[in-house]
């Protein structure tokens, strides 16, 4: 299954695509959308159009996106939420299911520690996907979102299979 991971931002939106097959994940593409424009509406439109084009080109089956977190600045959180909305709309208009993950959940899935820093995430993304170069921070974060979604789906599949083997009941 091809998964598109998104690290939303009103100035830089990271994207990462992987092909996931059970516990195996293979790198497809990644990068950063440098969003320009005088105002927020223009930048949101650019996020929507650019992600729509990526979805058209790579044909992912699912989209995974980082959820909004409140750090220090409420205005930044609102802009981040609007950037997420533009990305989610690009997916939903193409009938892609959308999964959302908290930053700590993503770091836990990829690094093994919810409080990992950006360099640790970049390193583990490089190792897990067997990349020759370290991706930019926003692209690495987007790949980490896709990996988190892949791991989550694989775990649910294992639970379903275990339940089926035990006559439909977990013990």
C-alpha cells in the first residue's frame, strides 16, 4: 500500500511517500513544498494544489498527517491547523482515507521515544528506509508520519490475524 505522509506548515510543508507491505517499508519519494504568497489564503491554495498534483502523480492509497499541537504561540497553531486543512482537503477530494497522529506518537513509532529530537527522527528515517542521504527535517518528519501509519496498520493487522486464529476472541 502506498502511503503519503504530510508534515504540514504554512511556509514549508513536508511530504513523504512510502510503499508498505506488512512490516516492510520502501522509500518512494519525499520533499518540501516551499509555500509562497503574500497572504495565508494564497499559501493554503498552493498547499492544496501542490499536494493534489502529488496525489495525482504518485497515486497513494492513504494519507497520514501530523495533528496540531499547541506549543507556545496560538497564532502559529491556527496557521498550522489551516495548512493541515488544505492538505486534508486535497486528500478527501480524491477519496483518500486520512489518518492523524500526534507528534509524540510519531516519534515513539519511529525512534522509540516520544521526546526524540529532529536529528534523531532524521537518523531513524534514514536507517529504516535505507536511504543514502539524510532527508531535510520537514521531509524526514513527513516520512516518519508515513512510517508511523504503516506500523500502526501492521499492528492492527497482526491483532486481527491473532483474533481470527483464536476463534474471533482475544485472550
